[in-house]
C-alpha cells in the first residue's frame, strides 16, 4: 500500500494510476516537478510524479507527463545506458519501456513544443477561450487546443 502525503494532488492520482484525473490536473497546470512524501511499508520516499510513475511501472503516465513538458533527460539511467547502475527495477524488468523512455530523454522537445508548453503555463485556466484571442499562428493554436482536448 502506498500513501501519498504530497504537495500536489497529482501524486495520489499517479499512485492510483488514474490517468483521467492526471490529465485533468495537467490541464490546470498542476506542478509536475514537485516531490512529495510517499510512505510504503513504513518507509518514506520522496518522489515527483514522474519518479513515482516509473517506480510503480506506470509508463503511460510517464509519457503523459513528458507530453506536458517533464524533462526525462535529468535521469542518468535514461541518458547514459552504459554508465548507470541506478536503473529502477521496473525499467530493468521492462526493456521495451526503458528503450522508449531513453528515446524520449535523448530527443528534447522542439522549440515549437516548448513554446506551446510555455504559453499553456502562462495562460493557465480557460485555455480554449484565451488561445483564440491571441495572435498566434494557426498551427500553434491547433497544437495548444489539441493538447487540451486529449
């Protein structure tokens, strides 16, 4: 049993593998880098949402967090496959997921994607209404609205 005593509501959603709630929280710009305290079998761990998802083997959640701007390249075991002994057990057991996450970590988001993520953070709520009012290229507007619709 995992108990999340986190700073943000996204940690319990990750613990429960509740992708619908995670997506909703991401839509409202829930912080994805803040660690929270997780208690498991009387031991305390501090994980951010992505670290927790990796620890639990919820790789679909990891990819969702990446889509919303999480930086996977901060993990040595995803950037340097030969040099890291700290690879989590869930990734050692699932080499396909490890390969996919290494690929994501080694290919940073495009400037287009980073621009869209930054605009999302600045606009915060009511994204649909605000995006239409901004003089943005139509491709960027579509990308912002498409990310919000997923």
